[in-house]
C-alpha cells in the first residue's frame, strides 16, 4: 500500500461534537492588534478584489504607486520596539493562506482558529481552540477586526479536511457580496458587511465531490457566473478516485448558487474499466495516471478567464496534469498536456509527472503556467509552459501513437500550441551552476507577466526572470528557502516571500537587481498584494499593512 508522508507527520486536533453541529459561526469582537498608530491610506480605490487581481489572474498591479521598498517591524513582550513603514499589524490564526483580498474598505483573509476571537470557538472542557476554517475581515485603514465566519471541520478528517489548515480560499468580491470555497467543500456567498451567508452550495452532498486533504479554490467571477475547481481527488490510500463521476469543474449562478454546468474531464469513467478480481489496483491506478487519464492526487488550483480573438475562454488546470479551455457554455476549445509523455507519477521526490498548484495566467492571448505537486512531496523536475490560446483541439507538444510499450511511442503534434517551454534536464554547465540536474523545479507559484518579462518562483527557493515572448532566461536567484507564495509585480518592483519570512524586492528588468530583503517573523506563504498605496503582507499568523510614511 502506498504511504503518504504528510499522513505520518500530521498532528490531529480534537473537535467538540456540540460545536460540530453548528454550520457557520459569525462573530465580532475586540481586535488583538499590535499597538501601531494607523495612518490613512493614500491613493484612490485601487482595490485587489480576487486572487490575481483580475480574471486573467496575472499577479501584476500597474495602478498602485509609491510602495515601500524597505520596512522593519519588531515586538517584545507585546510592545513595538522597531517600526519602519508599518501602518498596522493584525493577529491571525497559526496558519493563514487565503488572501489577502482588499475591497469595500476591508481586507479579507483565510486562516484557522488557533487564535480564537469568539469564546464559542473554544472547547469548554479542554479550554483549547476548536479546529475550524475561518474567514476574517479587517478594516483596511487601521486593521480593526470587523467580523469572522467560522466553519467546522469535515467529519472524515485529514483525507478531506486536513487539521489546522484553516480556510485556504481567497474570496472574490463584487458589490456587497463575496464568494469563496470553505474547508467543508462548500461554495459560499456571503454579505460583505456582516459575513452572514446569502447561500451555500455543498459540493459533497450536491455533486458527490470527494475533496482530497482540503478544498481551496479561489472562485472566478465572470458576469453572472462563478467558475470553480471542486478539489475532487484520490482517497487516503492514494490508489483510487472514490468519485470519478463527480465534477472537477463547475459553473455556478452567483445569485442562486445553482449549478449550470459541470465537467469531469480529468478522470475516465472507471465503471467502464472495472478491475478483475485479484488485479493489482495500485499498478492499475499508476498506469492510468501516467497516461494522463486520471486525477493523480488532488486539485488545488484556480480557473482563469480572457477573451481571445473575440472568443471568451475559461481555462481550468486539471488534476491529471492537463490544462483545458472552455467557452462560457462549457464546450471544450482546447487541451494541453503539461507533462512529457514519458513522465511517471510517484508520491515523494522521485516522480517526474506533476499536476498543478499554481494558477494559470493569461497575457496577450497566451497562458503561462508551471507544474508542481503537494509541497510535502518535496521537489523534483518541473516545467513552465507558454501556450497559444488561439489553437483548438489537442494542442499538446506530442501525441501518443502506441501505449503498449513504455515509454510510449509518440510523434510531434503538428497542431501544437506550444510557444515555449522552460524546464526539463539541465546541461552540464547549468547543473554545475545551480547544483541540480534540471532547469526548473516543481512550483506552487503563479506567474507575474509584465512589459515582456515573466517572473516565476519554484518550491526549491529559486526565482526566474524570462522573456515572455521566447522563454529566454535573463536571470535567476536562489532565495535559500522554500517558496509557497508567488512573485508580485507592482510599482516597478517584484515582491516575493519565502519560508524564512524574507520578502525579497527586485527591480523590474532584464538585469538582476535586489533592492532590499525585508524579514518578518513567520513564514510568508501567501502572496503580498498592493491596494490604495499600501502593501499587504501576510505571514502564517499576522497581517501587515506596509506603506511609506506620509
């Protein structure tokens, strides 16, 4: 039986049965903020309303100006001992991955309940925080805690809802509503002012989805439609997809929560390929995965949208390692295999076949995306792809002509939409320079593409700057610590956080120039974002609002 490293290292957390009966807890209360004097934000209403800022998901902000390059903040015994350019600091849970999203004068983040703000979320017997997924709202101008919505963990435990991971989705805000996916695999529409539910779609009950480890999609909002990756995945043994007919991608009415379209393209219909008694299920699973016919692990990415040559396209990254584009009626336009045909999936650091944690970015009729895996699988070879969105059909670089042998026989795809590729095996000179045998590793990071340059980080700590048109590498830098966050372009600078709590600030350009390295206490696993003259940086347990002194 396959074993899973994170299952061996996870820490179980208890839940009180009485609290589990509650569907949602909405609370307001005092804000345990650090004592920082708040300053009024500068600039106009340049909000950051969703992950990626726009439906194209490009982590670039061309509106906000005057952002700081350097800052510093230190506390001792609850007192601020050093403060340079930090407007305010708010306390979060012990892990925070969702957001920041800035809209309607508020900052929204997803976290857990390890720093409880509501007495009802503390176990009355043990006096310990109850493990919950929590969406929090803070006042943008001073960091005051406004409200929270809290969601009990799923009863199945870590296979569906990993302990202490909290709420990982970044909401999208429009008007007086915000939309997100909670840890219970529910698409939620809430009121911006209060956090109270308007409607919820339970994807487990309504669609038979089986989320693996966590549900975390940051929904895409286009017109009246929400597009969502459901997080459908494998079981605890990692050799079966319990719900192969459940959708991986859905379209939901933003007003009612009704599902208008669903698709399970990333998985074959297993009922048509039943195993004979005594067959090796693990070998069968691996065969299908390596052929790109089955979800290989989980589905934790997000969709993107753009209109290309007059054709609206919704781009979905699938758990089988394929990226797909649909029209707004759900018709498949094109699909692209983001793995070499001879790649093989394996839990841990040895496998060469990957899926997606990163979100696709659309820039000038092209998709930019890198492949990766659950970070607990460690790192290995990865690939960064630039794909032409004007082609149709199977637009992969190769097509398989014979699967009866391994590696399979292939031929060049004359209909390929490949513009360029970065990754794969490194030559001898490069291996010596970067101390590994591949050019680009597994990534969790979304690209930022601007002014002809593509910036992207990888899990192993490297950041790369490439030509957006050709894929030529201009420079790369080793930050010396794992990277879960993404590069963020704003105000002529590129911001990037890592697990050392360091936010490296690069000057935009073809020549590498480090402007500053700012360190905060705690790992930076969410991407910094800018809005209204302020940079919002989230560590795993604090949210910082950073701006030049007025």
